[in-house]
């Protein structure tokens, strides 16, 4: 625990909060004084992973379902003091197949979580964020994209397209919401060791390749990403909006 309490009195939503980047961010936000609604799908560890963290309120909710966004915002307003300061759209899924082999179902599944849910939850949260910003002068939306929002690789047609869309959505919302004191930024993680990537990175040859690619010669950890999100969510980021924060250990420095 840092003890700085940079988010003291704030209310935050964190999706994909049962593991990885979302879990680490929910804990860091709580350590920094925020009340956090931690959201993840039913069947995940969301109801147990934050046990004992009094500032974290778990919610088992599939973000891709109709009505989920409104239910999540309502739960956050109940968990806090009727206000909402920070929305961290982090829930995501991946998939790999060549474009010619990618089915409509695969495409729709990835976009439903990675892009449409980000839009829907942002849309549902904006009225509460505007109301909070009118009182405090600021509110935040942070979205998880990927370094693949600026690049691509084989077999990532749907995933890369969904993350490019997150970047475009974030920049557009930043332009629309700035006059209310709401900043909108997006995170571009590189090779991060999470539940979604563990199966690959636990294989020594694969891990070694990605560690060698990064300037810092290691994989990123969820807490590395949580600290980057904290920066964008904090009061110190008042003049940063529409920005894609690359947090990749120097992975993308090479041509």
C-alpha cells in the first residue's frame, strides 16, 4: 500500500477485475483510497479474489450483455456516494485466426467485449461522470487497448481491428467530453504476463523471445499496467486527454 491516497474519496468502476490488469488496478485504486466496483463475468473469481478488501465491491456481470452497462453504473452509484469519478474499461478477450478463417461468430465475440462493451459502458457512465466533474472539476475514462491498436500481427484481424476501434473511440470521446472536464485516454500494453497470456508465456522459448524484444528485457506484470492506469486516473493527469499511453517496456521501439 502506497499510503499516498491519490484517489481518496473517488468512486471507480474497473471491468475485467477478477485477474490480471483489472485485478491489480482494482487493488491499487483501493489502496489509493477509492471505492471500487470490481466487475467480471459470472463464473470468474470476482466474488472471492478481492475478499478482505473493504473498499472493493465485487459484481459478477458479463459486460457484453444487453443492459449490462446500465446495471454496472447503477451498482457503482450504490457502492459509492451516488457519484462516479473513474471508469476503467479493461475487460477484453483475444483470438487468433487468419482472416480467411475468421468466422462472423469469432469477429462478433471479440468486438462485443473489446469494443461494443467499452462504448456502451462509456455511454451509460457519461451522465454520472458529467455530474461529478461539475462538482470536482474532473472525471476520467481510461480504456485498455493494446500496442496492436497501432500495429498488427498474423492472425489478429478481429483483435487488432477491435483495439484500433478502442483507440478511435477514446480519441473521439476525449474531444466530445473535454469541455466538461472529463478526460478520456487509453492504455497500450505490450507483452504482459496475465491469465490470458500465461499459457503462452509459461513456455520458456516463447517467454524468452518476448523478453528479448523488450528494451527492459522482461515481460510486463499487471502491477506495471495498474500504475500506468493510476497515472491517467489521477488528478495529476488533468491536462492529458485523447492520449494512448504505451506501457510496453520498450517492446515497440524496434522496427
